[in-house]
C-alpha cells in the first residue's frame, strides 16, 4: 500500500468515526426530546386524572386551584416596596426593614393630630347614637376574616391578621375607638 492509499484509508476511518459520533449525538438528542415529551404527556395525564378525581369528589376549591395552576406557567411573585424617598426596594431584608419602620411610625405615635387639615381626614356623620365597639367585637371581627382571599393594596393577608398577638388587637381596638368617637377616618383609607 502506498502513502496516498494509506492516507485515504486513515482519513476515511477518521471521517467514519466522526460521522458515527455525530449520529450517536443526534440519536441521544432525539432520545432526550422523546423522554421530555413523554414526561410532559405523563404529567398532563396525571394532572387530568387529579382534576377528574377532585371534580368527582365535589372538591370545587381544590379543583379550580389545580386547574388554574395547570393553565399558567410558574410566575414568581414580585414584591416591591418604596422607601421614604420613593425609591423601590427589592431585597427581602430591605423590604422587611421598611415595613418595620412603617409600622413603628404608625403604631408608636398619636393616632390623630388635633391640628389636622381637612385634606387629611374624611368626616363621617352618623344619625344614630350607636355605642362604641368593644374590644371583644374587634377581636371577633378579626377572627371571622375569611382565609384564602386576595390581600388588599397593603398585601397583608387575612391569615396574618388572624394570628397576631393580643397587643395588636388592643391597638386595633384603640384605633377603631378613636375613629368612632371623632367620626373621622384617615384620607388614605378612601
């Protein structure tokens, strides 16, 4: 065998190895795609079976929660908060610190300033002479809040309010009593 034939043979063997390697890589990729498709199909089937089970057991709340989760892709909840200067805070520690400052300011000062301008309060006039709410009524009202409801603009869940300490209930009672007797509510509650 001369050199040219030997070179061709070696080159063709190298090319054959490369072609074989490419075919094997392509087969592995196709196999991975098939596995993903199969897994996705099985997950969908399991989800449908779960939905059918919930529907047949008349568990409507769980049924609709599962149905809504299956319709949407995962979307992380973005929680932002503004600091005193109006800059957005995105770090969890900064947000928690800002909430602590906010409630410290809110709860550790006089509820209403006597020199409040008319823009900061809203007058409520009642024709009836209802008695002031009692502490027990405020406590019972917080206990009767419904679970699994969307929070308001302050993002405070009803479950959180229901599990607070008696000191919080006392602060809420004082706030409600002050609002009831002065017949004014803060402007930002509107």
